[in-house]
């Protein structure tokens, strides 16, 4: 299974850069069979990139009002009107990938709650803790396992 | 969307623009539109954040202001750093920086036209906002959407091949650039040019056809008097990387010309308003707010005498022959953007065929020689100023940034007011009116992306407000995740 882990956010706005931090820590583990990517924000170009993978794991910050310090959700293709901005959401990307390139990967979004979005490159203590938790959980997901039959995998991707 | 309360219109997320902002439309006692304001409701503070950093770090730091036009910040910052070093960078480095920038101009303008504005034009201002977007465009006009993606991709490839990365490349450094271009990279870019030019021609033809069938809307859309600012070469031709400042008035008369960008503080001043965190620049000699000016593609094409590349110049002259310049309708930002794409592609070819483009002479080393450095250039959205003050060790003591969206701040207020005066006919907001207000803002393609992009944030909103300050009606398009 070809997997991409994509962390995004503004690296210069403290906790908004948690996606980048998670990617840096995962890359240091030297895992095989996985690709990593960081981005300031998601845009149209990423639709083509993700369409080449079977699975994509997105990692982003969440606003302080988010109930859970970290959440893991399956992403569904869901294009929203606002999103044809300079930025897109993971759901937008999946729908664009399907419409433009005929296929989209299975996708999971790890949202890590941020507390401090001021200028800087340091994570606040809670975000730091859950960045490590995200690294641990994503690493588990990336461990080699038997691949499901190709037909069911394609079906899941279509509905992702 | 909330229920109306009493006499102001507020549009709270204006979809498809960067960052976090709000539009308010103010009514007088008769219920007519008296004023409109484009509020930026997030404090930036970026200049303060940079204080104390070593000046050579500034290109990388300031590039992270924005995920869409980091190249512009990289280049303006590197130019300010060159000035602190007191060096003239090697010619090949200058060529490569300009090549880098032409890639940026292509991708940014392609995104703005095909993905943000084309849905307004091709699907109609009065179409359902839920489908008046890139997905709606893909479903109804898949070929057009794919052309936009291909053209943007070409620009991104120019950036990647020239600078090593598409986003936040550490390519431009004080004193030049840190990567020479290989022959293979040059040839790869050259091979993509014919297709890119075809997409640009297609887009221009599309816009010309639109104008034929919507002449009144095109001429009158968010149309108002203003001054214009852009960089020009010594012969008055279009320039994006270097050049000198030229200001024209609303009739096209040159107000000030060939101003050394290092003297920008002699001609531009800034003020603040208590309802926006974004500052309001104006022409010093005309005062505030009479000194309001516009920047960006339309302003650039309004101030220049000509364009140095043949195809783009022919398009410019044909465009100008339709009426007496300058063009005042904000709609013409789209037109100017497309002519600039034609220019960027021609200029990319010229640069790639220059005998020095693959030279390894790309960097000059020096120590800080001056206490200040100013870098000015034309970003896709308009004139961009970076000004740093440093101590003897090269530590940054003070920073002043005037970004394109800041330069257009007063103009965007006027654009919204112009549209609101034409389309707001009651104390209730109608979708068609709201769509046009948003479209007026999109002409300027504002970029407020120093704001964060955390999950759950709301980008903007619109309010209708009466003379007493009561909010009559609020429209919020979307509160979704970002």
C-alpha cells in the first residue's frame, strides 16, 4: 500500500506548525514504504499528488475551542463552497482527486489541538504532548501489514 | 447565516480569499449605501516577530508569511539584504531570480483566474453559490478547469526547477542565489512553454468573448476613480523584479516617475483606522484619503507605456485601443492578469535562452555594510516593500513591510462601496448582491495568509449596518474546517 503522510500549517505560527513537527519526527524513524510531505496549506496541486497514493494521512492543527486534544477521523470526499480559496481542506482534495484524476486514496485526518498561534516555532506543552501521541499512532498505522484484496481497497478509496 | 437585526450589512466569510476578514456596508437614514469597509480582523505583528533576528535569515522568515506567494517575499527580502550588504548581485543570479519570479507570476495568476474568478464568469454571478466554485466549473467546463490546473502546474514547475522546491525554497539568499540552473532543467522548462502559452491564449480568448456579451458589467464593475502605482523600467515598460516607482492619476497623467524605491518613504505614508488591523498607505503629497492608489495587474498595465515582449505588448495595445486608458473597472484586473501571464511566459523563454542563465556565477559574499536595506518588487498582487534596519552585527532592529493587499486596502473599500451602491436596494442582503461584493474583492485577490490555517477557523463575514451602528443583517457563507 502506497502511503503519504502530509503535515500542513504555518510553521511560523507556533502550534499551527504541529503538522510539520509530526512529519519531522516520523521521518527520523526512517520507516520504509511511506512518503512524507509538508505544506503551508493544501492547494489544487495536492489533488494530483494524493491521487497517486492508496492512503493519505493528513496532520493539521485544530483551534483551541476543539473539544478533544487530538482526534483521528476518516476523511470523506466533500467539496465545500468556501474552499476554492488559496487553501483547500482534505475533503476538498479527495473530491477534486476523484473528479479530476479518477481516483482518491483512503484518508485519515489527525487534528491536534493548538493553544498558541502567535508568531514563533515552539509548540505549547499540550500540543507537544499530543504531537508525540500522533507520531506514535501514525507509526502504528504505518507498520507493515497484509494488504487487503485490491478490489475492496479501491472501493474504500472511492468512498473516502 | 444569522437573522437580520436593524440598519448595517456585514459579509462575514468572503469565500475564496486568504485569511480572516469582514466586510461591513453602512446605510444612511434613507437606507442608501453611505460607506463600505473591508476589515482585517487579525493582528499580524510579523514585523515585531522579526526584530532581533540576523538579517540573512529574513528571506526564509518572511517567506513564511504566505503559502501562495512566498517567492515574492523571498525576493523582496533578498533584495533588502543585498542593500544591507551593499552589493550588486552577479548577472546570472539576477536572471535566475527573475525566472523564479515569472514562475510565481504564472502560477499565482492562473490560480486567481481559473480557480477563483472563472466560476463567477462562466457560471454566472446569480448562480447558486454552493456550486459557483471550482467543483462547479469542473463539472460544467472540465476542459477549462484542467487548463487552469496545467498552467498553474507549469508555473510551479518553473519555481521548483529554478529554486529546488515549489514552496519555501531557500534559493534566494543575500548576495544572489544558492543554486545554478542545469541544462536539463532549462530544457525541461522550455519543453513546457508551448502548452502553457496555448492555455494563456485560450484564457484571453475566453475573457474577450465574455466582454462581448457583458460589456456594461465589464465596464462598470466596481468602477471608481483612483491613482495607480507600479514599477517601470527607465523606458516606461513593464517591470516586476526591478525598476522604479511610477504613480499615475485616474486620468492616466503621470504624477511621479522614476522614483528610486529606496526613497519610498518620501512618497508613501501610512495611517490606521480603528476598525482594521491592516494599515492604509496613501500618496504623501495628496494626503489621506485622496492619495488612495491601486496596485497589482491593472495598476501596472495602467501606468506602463509598453511591454517589452511582443505578444504581451500587442495584447496591451489592443486592450488600450478599446477605450481611453486608464481602465478604472475592477473587472479589468482579470484582463490585466491574463496579459501578464502572456508576458511571464514570453519572459521565461527570453531568460531561458540567455547565454548566462546556466552560469555558476550566482553568489557574491560580503559583510553588512549599511544600516538599512530596502527591497521593492512587483508581487502578483502588487507592489511589495521590505525595509529592514540592522545594527553593526547585522541584527534586525526594525522592520517595515507594505504588502500588496495593504497597498490596495483603500481601493478594496471603494470597490465594495461601488458594488454595494449599485446592488443594495433594501435592508436585506440578496445573494446576487453578495456574490458581486465577493467578486469585487476577488478582483484584487487579497492575500491575508499570515493568519493561521488551523482546523475550525472562519475566514470572513459581511454585515449590513444602519446609521446608529445596529447590525441589520449578517451573512456567513461558511464556517467549515480549513
